[in-house]
């Protein structure tokens, strides 16, 4: 009675928490006493965690070989990546958001439970996914439908969808509608595409499926004007 048991909690041999038990009565041979370190989740990391409890009773410390040891494996929760990781996406008409494969369940901001969600309105959209281990993660993106562009009300270069997988569409300004030079540059400003094009009523398409994934800049140049926009190939 009156003896103090000092407890040290180690994770991967690094001291994370301490505690003390004061015995109020004599402890019988092979007797036990319980202690709760509380929530230690913030002390753990993704991967293998070797947890040890070291005791010191009135100055007598456990031999290292007698430490109580437990191994816990923490698995990472994969994060869905909407629209190539962009915070905001400009589009015309509709755009399909894909939360990716490998999850057991999906929940979108409109209560849809499919892997993909096709949107037609501007707004903020989010998805929560659950992996096979029951862990939950999510992502959010702001979608901006460029209403009125179909009627030619914006005199600027617009590229969509952005990011793009195969076909990049463009609404070109009036000063380039007849004919213009089209150039695409990689993020290090190396020219990867050059051609002469004509738009159809202010709209045109170009196949970018053969481009490597990454950030690109598309430039259109006519006698009257030059416009440049950034897009992401995924």
C-alpha cells in the first residue's frame, strides 16, 4: 500500500505519455492493476506502430525484455481527387466529376451514391468516400458553368472541360474567328503543338489525348489579337 507505479508509454521507442498509479492496498502475487492512458490516436502514425509500456515501481524499473508490447498497423485512407485536384473548374453544358475507383461507398452533396456525378449548374460540390477498411475521406470542388457563352456573349478565349482527358473545346473571341495559329506549350514553355485553325461559329475542338498529363498553355494568334489560357491534361 502507498507504493507508486510510474508508467511510460512509448511509440517506436519514443516517449509519448506518462502516468502514475498509487496503490491503496497491497497487491497480491500475480495481481493486476489497470491504467488508462486515454486517447493516443494523435501519437500514432500511418504504418506500423510498436507500442511499449514501461513500469517503474518505487524506483525499480522493468527489464527491457519484460516491457508490455503491442503492434498496431495504421492504414492510410485514400483521398478522392475531383477535377484533377483543381479548386475551381469552368465548363459549358455539363461536366462529369469522378471520385475514382477502389472505394466501397460514395456520398455526393446531392445525396447521389454513384462513383461519378454529372453536373450542369454552378455551385460547390463535395463527395465523401469510404474505403474497404471503413475509413472516410473526401474532396470539394467549385464548378462554374459559363452561362451565355453559347450565344457568343463573352469576347475571350475559353477552354473546357478543364482539366481535360481527350477533347479540349474552345470558345474563341471574335477577332480570331476567321483563321488563327494555335500553339500549345508545356509548363516549361516548350512548344508541343502548332497548327493553323478555323473556328466554326466561334467554337472548335482539338484532340489532346496524346499529351502527357500535366499543365499546358494554349495560345491562339491572329492578325488582330492574341489570347493564352492554361489547361490541365489528366
